[in-house]
C-alpha cells in the first residue's frame, strides 16, 4: 500500500504550526507520507472555506482529518494506518467519542463503503456506550440498503461473539438488512443463553420478509 498524501493548513501566526510542519516533513523523508502540501490560510483563505476549516493547524492524512496539535509519534501512527479499515475504525471511534457524529455521517454519506469501518466498533466490548450508540446511528441510516447488506456475513460473525451485548447489537443490525440471508444467523440466536439476544433475534426475524 503506497504511503498516504497529506494536506496541512496553517497560518503565519499559529504557534503550533511550525512543529507540525516539521514533523510531517520528517515523515515525508522517512517515506511514511507520499506527498505533503502545506497551505497558509492567511494567503489562501478560500482553501479553508472550501473545507470548512476554522482553526489551524488542520491536517488531512489520506481520508483522516485531524484538528489541533498532534505529536510526531501520533502523526506517524495515523500515517501508518490512514487508509486501512483498522485506521478508519479508530478514526470513527475518535469522532464518536468526541461527539462528532455529524462529521462521521458526512464521511460515510460521501463514501458509503466506509460503513465497513464501523463494524470493529460494534465488536469492541471496551467501547463506551456513547460510541456504541453513535455506531448504531451510522448503521441504521443504511437500513435495507445494499451498503448494509454487503456487511451481512460480517454481522453474522459478530452475532456469534462471546459478549452478549455484541451479539444483541449484531442481531439488531442483521434485521435492518431486511435480507433473507440473515435468517440462519438470527435463528441460531433464538436459543441464545442471553434473554436480550433471544428477544432481539426474534424481533429481527419478524421484520425480515420471506
């Protein structure tokens, strides 16, 4: 996988921007970033306006957008996973944790294939309730669409997870696919050890047409 490109927005009077620019330049030299474009918003304000950026430093690495100051180690970590599903899952987790659900929604609406990166959050037993609820909103927006149906096999696997909360959530999302192919997965959960899982599996089955 080629190294991601990066776009850094900065300003002449930003005290933190020089360190970010220097760190990113080092990452270019190391081959962790393929190309770096730096734009001074005091000279090119239209660039910031087009991207909806109101403060600097602001950075886009691959498809990941980061506001504020980040250390070279953080930048290197994001660069290494910028275009991987795991990296995007971490990014969505961060957005949801920070209460930036609309930003996550906009990204997925622009590129529905990114919805797959939400599934690791569903399977993350350590994710907070707010993050899990945010992931649910993102998935529910694509109910009965091909975008969600493509994820059916992976949702089926999550419905067999060791954690009952994950199994319950997966059963709910399997029902949202509206696809008959979800039935075997849901039927196998009708005898689940957990009452909530059994109930959600039964409700999801009722919502799927034959």
